[in-house]
């Protein structure tokens, strides 16, 4: 992990300009899968720092995150919710609307990861991956449709680089995230007449506890190959949060139906140096 730690970008920049503070003034956002450490928590913090009141939805209460966000002077609620269960999804949405009276932004961030060859998956494992990552986003989105501000509402789906590029042992995970990309593209057209935007981000590898548990067991050579896939280095949760909150904001009012890759770029590994000799 020493090499991994040395590759981390700098800490999150302070979003302290007056413009940033007002960007989500009077806006209500719901974030799924928020945790004390990770992408969901970073997104929630950025939304709050930029002026939003936030409803957090997750299977486990992120007590440190909730305490931290409430100190920033905005209203922050938490609802225990398993997004694979329709009744819990509806209850979470009802509690959000009961508290705030409206919803402006939905962030579908909740997700799980299982990596193994397709032949080694049990039915329960691959169905669970799809049910959380894709069906969960669909359930939450469907529950939000009647409440999203129209015009002006925004849905941001957190997909993955593996939705756009393949990798051995990630077939089911990739399929679940690719489904989110397809959902984003088609739903954007469906909701455009209501003035509601639907966008997604596709992050490469990000320094989170979920990733670090894998990194600890990697050789230096393998770790270097991972770094080589990220031209700007691996990202931090706040890097994803910055992109997500931009896409959720009125600054992106003319952007819909797209999936923004984060931290990586498509690459065709031609031996260019030899061609140029």
C-alpha cells in the first residue's frame, strides 16, 4: 500500500467561493449508497458544501458522515434502505418528500462489486450484482419520477469504466454498469420533454476502502499496470464528486444522455514510437 498511497492525488479542494455555495441553494438531493468513506459520501459532502439539503439512503447508517454534514449547516436526513426491496425504496422516497416536499437531484450511487470468472459465479451472486447495481437504480429512479422538479430536475448515475471497456472476471459487474449507461441514454430522451436531465459518470479506479482491500495483495508490477491504465493517476472520491455535482448543476443544463469517463481514456496500444522512427 505504500506505493498506492504515494500515488494518491491531493486532498479535496475547498469549495468555498460564493458561487459554489449558492450553486445548489434551495435544492434537494437524494444520494444512494452514501458511506463514511467512499464516493457516495464525497458526493453528499460536495452537494451540502454547495448549498443543498440532502437525503442519504443506504443499508448502513454512515454516522460520521451524517454528523459531519449536519455541522455544515444544511438539513441532512438518513433512511435505512435496501434498494433491492421495492417497499423500502418507496418508503425512502416517501420520507424524503415528507421532509423536504420536493426532489431536485437523484444520485444513483449504490453498488457492489464481485470479480471472478463467469463460470465461477453462482446464480445468487450474479443476480445480486444485477439487482443492486442496475435494478436498484431503476427502482429508485422510478420512485423519484413523480417528484423530480420539472423542469430542472437531474438524475446522475454512477456507472464505471468497466461499463465501456472490458476486463476479465468483471463480466457481470460490467454488464450491470453498462445497463446503467443504456438506462441513462434512453431515459434522457424520455424525460427531456419534462425538462429533466439524465447523465452518468464512468470512473476508473478510485482510492476507496473497497479498492484498498484488493490493492494490499497486489505485487508492485501489477500495481504499476493498474496505474498505467490511468493517464492522470488514480482518482479520489472527491474527483468523482466534482464531476457528479457539475453534471447535476444548472451549469450543465444543456447536457443530457451522456456518460462521462473519469480518470481514463480509450487507448489503442499501437507501438507509435517505432512508427515515428
